[in-house]
C-alpha cells in the first residue's frame, strides 16, 4: 500500500489566519481525499482531489474555506482559511492506490494526520 | 450518498472472548467494505476488507462477513487481546464511486 507523509503533525494557530497541510505519497495515485475528524467522532470527507481538475467538495464544505491543490499524482495540499476555534480538529489525507493496469479498488490508506488547534 | 450505520458504539469484552461489530448500508450498489482500526492518536489502519462477490473473509483472528441481501456486514474478532482495544470503523464504497462512507465507530475495550 501507499506510504503517505503528512505535515505538519500539529499546529496551534491564531484565529483569522490560514494553515496549509501537505501530503506526499510515495507512489502515483489518482484520487486523494481530505477528511476532518473531530475528537471522538468518525471521519467526515471534506473533498476529493483529482490531479488536473478542480477538487470536488462535499456538502457543507466550500473552496473558499478549504482550498485544495493537486499539482501532480503524488502531492496535495489542503488550506484551512480564516480559521476559527470551530476549525480545531484532526485533518487527514487519504489515497486510493493507482496501478498501471487501472484503478485499484482496495487499500485506501491514511496520512498520520494534522492536529489543528485554533486559539 | 451512502449511509452506513454501525453498532454498538462501545463494546467491552473480557480478554479471550470474541467481539462482533455490525454495520448496515443503504445502497445496494455498494461493493467494497473495509474495516479500519484507529488507536488513540494514530491514523486509521486498514485491517480487513471484503468485496461484494465474497461472503466471508478471514485473516488470523479477524473475520468479516457480508450479507448482501440484508445489506449488512460484520467484523468478528476472536480470542481478543488487550492490544485489540481501539476504535473500529466500518466503511462502504459504491460501485463507480471512489469515496468511502464511514460508520460512526465502535470503541472496543478488552479487559484483562
């Protein structure tokens, strides 16, 4: 399965500022996903990032608040903009592996997460 | 989107006993069902998955069963050990979609 390096691992930010989270994958992947996980809660999908196209956002999440970049098949960033304390959460990236024979439909893996605290 | 319900929300078992977690899904087009284990402060880790053309899959002490007719799937952990204590998430993915829909999670505590 793919190995994902996510950074930063944690940060404490002032309200009104922005934080950019990076995910680097050790192999080419077609789909990258960004999740938010509130303490003690399940994973909520923010958006799906496909290389070469605009990210697709889930209901309740907008591009102005969570802009995403996907410049190539191994890298993506999520920015949390104009932060408020309600944005305090763990943010995780995830990938679905891509193989030369087509999309693999198993083995979604996760980055180690970014624990964000907004004060 | 797909709706996945997971039960129970918490489960406490004696070491050596079995643990069973059940998930139901709403869309009959779902065809891939992974289970993740998340230890405190760690990332979710895939522990086992099953596709809709299979009814059961085992990996040592872990097994997953799928009932497509009833639209539910279950995780079975036998001979539980303290290191099995974690939060477990089920998920489902629809055919021709790439997104996983997650259940709410089950906190499993194995009592020594």
